[in-house]
């Protein structure tokens, strides 16, 4: 797609307040493919004013009409799936099959789920002599990451619109073209002017201005825990609602009796997906001592299928590549054993890192505690189930995880003891209606399904 040279505010593309631009780089070949405006606080202010002006009318729109507009948005996204996939591949580097199936496909499912929810959700409840009204929070400031650029936009914007909120979106500076394409889709779907607004820009400038704006009622942010803490502090100072979907260090727990080959292969595939740039990736594989070396050999064999430039794309930028290489070097320094991959560049061009598997990882090592956000699997050994639980729960994060056992009941019993927001049982499939979010420093609030819609509602009780 051709990049827009302005902001989408109040239902139209407007010139940016400043003249600075952001270069969009294709991480597969390191070439600049476009420039977009670097938004300022003035751009954010214009967008928030437009959203505030549009809020009363959109909030008063009957849920069935809001549902119809979301249904139209779903249809536009479905019709433009090929363009979306090509755009994500160009600015994120995701292999095209991944872009088609996940980056373009999942947002259609999520948008459709909120079209259905908006039409059926109980926005009024009766409790004794009280009628409880569930009303839209107001103007939402959505700040989204680069790793799933369209999915993260839809996961915030769709429930906000279903609730009756209006939105100002500040997307990641690495993947702004997908956000511009989404703005076009909202216009094509017939959203009223000002209901959705887009400001591209840098986090410390446009993102900070949006998070701290006095007329933004709720800030929804997905990204690193470090940035989430700053946004939470900014929002807290203004006593405004905040939803934070942050980092993870999820455990893939393989209990004795589980199908080891399947658990290892699916676990490796989970981490390699999106080049490891997934907050919920099962980056710690926990295996009992008796089968540990067998699991290591299986993982090394499995990861060999993920060839850089074919099944595994690059990391998003040079900074991220350097960060992941640094973690691989740190793992070696602290005594972990590389059984596949390593820090060396696998290709002469592009921000690639070799898919890497570490063995002999202990729970206190840096690579077992900190989020790497790259194609790196750490395999840890446990002695019994209590030891496995101690290791699984032994980080500051609690976003996701997996449990494999001989039967579902055994796996569920273990999963109930895990301090994490979402657990896949014996390879359970992704469900766009299930709440997504974390415990501990993995965040505050939930996305997807009815729980995601509830984040954008506030309650009022009427007694009579």
C-alpha cells in the first residue's frame, strides 16, 4: 500500500502538525519502504478532541447499529486480507503464509466476535431493586505493539467500539502501514467521523502525550513491562482507567506420561512462530529428569526445520536483533549449553537470528527469567511435579503456558496451580472468545471475548 502523509482524524486524512517523519524499514532486507508522519502532542490533541466530539453520538447509538458497523468492518478486513498480509510481511518481515493465516486471518475472527457480542451483550442488568447500567468509559487511547500489528489493533478497537467508546490509536512506529490500512477499513465500513482516529509517531512523544492526555478516559497498552509501568504511573496520576498487556516468560510443562515427541514439537513451533516475537510464547520447556536428554535431542531436531528466510522471518529491527543476540551470549556465559543455533548471523542481510535451543538451563539464569522476544527455547529439568510447579511459577511474569500429560484431568489439575492467565491443555486450540491477559507483572485487565468488552464499560446503578 502507499503510505499516507497525514493523520486520520475526524473522518479525514489531515496534514500532520510537524514535518518530521519516520522511516519504515523492511526487516528482511533492511531497505526503507515508506515514510509516515512523526506525530506530536498537537496531533494527539486534535485526535482526542475529534474523539471527544464524536463520543456522545456513538455512545447513544443502539448496540445493534454498532454491531452492524463492526460487521461491516469485519467484511472489509476479510476482503482486504491479501493486501493486509502483504503489508505485514513488508514492514514486519513475517513469512507470507504466517501473515495470511495469522496476521490477516485472526483479526477477521476477532472483529466478527465483537460484531456478535455488541448485538447480544446485556448492557443492563437487574439486581433486586436496582437496575445496573453498563456504559462506555469514554475516549480510549490505544497504544499497540509491532509484533501482531493488526491483531493488537482489532483486539483493542473492536471491543471499545462495541462498548460505545471512541478511540485514538497510536500504533508502533515499526509497523504504521498496517495501522493506516486499518484506518482506511474503518472509513470503508462507514464508521462515523471521529469514532476512530489514528496518530502515527514515536512512543516517548505521541504515546506519552496520549497516555497523559486529560480528555482520555482509558489507556489500553500492549508492550514491554518496563514501558507499561511508566504508562500505568502516568495514567494513575490522572486517575484514569488503564489496561496493560505486558511481557511473559511462559512455561511449557511436560509431565511424565505425556506424549513427549508431540509436546516438544508443538512447543518448539510455538516459540518459532512470529520469530519468537510473541509475549505468550512458551519459551521455557520443563521436562522431567528421566526424559530430559531425549527432549533435548527432539528439540534440536525440531528446530532444524525452521530455516531463516523461509519458515522463520527476521526480527523487527536492528535493536531487537542485537538484544536477542545479547541474551544468547548471556546464556552461554552463565553456563547453558547451545544444542542448536547461536548468536551468529544466519544470513548476510536482514535482521535474522538463528533459531536457538539451550539445554542445561537452570531457573535462576537470565535466559530463564527475562523475556528474550526471539526464537530461543530454554529447556529446564525438574525432579517432580512440585519442583516443576516451583519453576513454572518462579518468574515475575504470568501470561500464558502449556501443560502436557497422559490425560486432560491430570494436566488441568496442574494448570489450576499455575500463576498464569491462560494455559493450553494438551495442545488446546486458540479461542478468540477466551480472555487473554496475565497475572503478576504480565499486566492488568483482559482482552478478547466478553471479558475484553467489559474493560471498556463502567457501571451505574439506579435504585427504585
